[in-house]
C-alpha cells in the first residue's frame, strides 16, 4: 500500500529564515498532495495542496513543489514568523477505488523570534 | 458557519465501558472519516464512509465501529475500550472523493482509557 515518509520530524528556524519540509510517497498513481497545519491543541487545517498535473503552486509565503519522477514533494515557507510555529502534515492520495489519503508523521516547526 | 462538530472534547473512561463519540457536519459532504493521532505516528485512518449506509475500514479499525444512517452524522463507537485506544481522535469530512478536495476536521476528542 501507499507509504508517505516525512522529514525532518522537528525543525527550528530563526524568524525571517526559510523552512523546507520534504515528503516522499511510494504509489506512483498518487495524484493529490495536500499539506495541513496543526497549531498546538487545535485541529489540522488545509493550507495548500497540489495535484499531479502541476509542478509548483504558491500562495503568498507558502509554496509546494512536486517531483513526480522522484516521487517527492516539499513545502516551502519563506520569511517565517512565530505564528508559523506548528506541526505540519503532508499527505498523498492512494490509487484504487477508495482514493485513500495517507498522512506523513508530521514535522514540528518552531520559529524563534 | 460550515463546520464539523465533535463531542465530547475530552473523555476519561474505564476499560470495557462502551462509549460513543459523535460527529456531525453541516456542509452536505458525502465523505466522512475518523482518524486517530498518536505521537510519532501522525494521523491514522480508522473508518471512512463514502455515503449514507456505506462504510469501510481504514488502517486501524480494530476495536471500533461506525455507522452512517444520515448524511450529516458519523458516530465512532468503542464497544469495549482498552488503554491502547487512549488517543486524540479527529472526525473529518470532504465534499467528494476521500480527501481529494481537502478535509475539514472537527475539533478533536481526547480520549483516555484507564
């Protein structure tokens, strides 16, 4: 079945620096790759997603890149701010009738002022 | 306001005492799903439902039951809870195929089984 690996598990950056979180997936038929942000004590919330027909997508300070050949995708956050501190989850859809969504294990990002 | 509502937020129970966690969405979404979140393991799917009366197992279904008698409600039932079911539980819904258009998550239920 589909497997999603996420790295690093923790990431600390200085305010204003960039942060990059990487995920790899195993199912070459995966076609949907969302990223969720979970602040402490809150629910995961969708922040950006990308489909397999696109290589890059950007939304203000957040961007996601997808390399279908290598089966990996990354979240890029530029000009980080303390409010970016959270746990970030990547996910990939699996093929088949159920089109299941498989989550990575999460990255705890800390942005220090 | 479009939302997924879970109850209760916190629950402490004893081993073997049946419990139900309720989940309701007001967005007319077809897909609903239950996840459990454990440190270092991310979000693991327990059960999902593609529509009324259509449910199926996720990755970790043992010890859980669900039902989907109405489109808006998707309760999670633990018939005989055990300590290894201590976890943070999230209900989620999506308008179409499983998560392919993004999930809306509920606020979560922190369950402790002693």
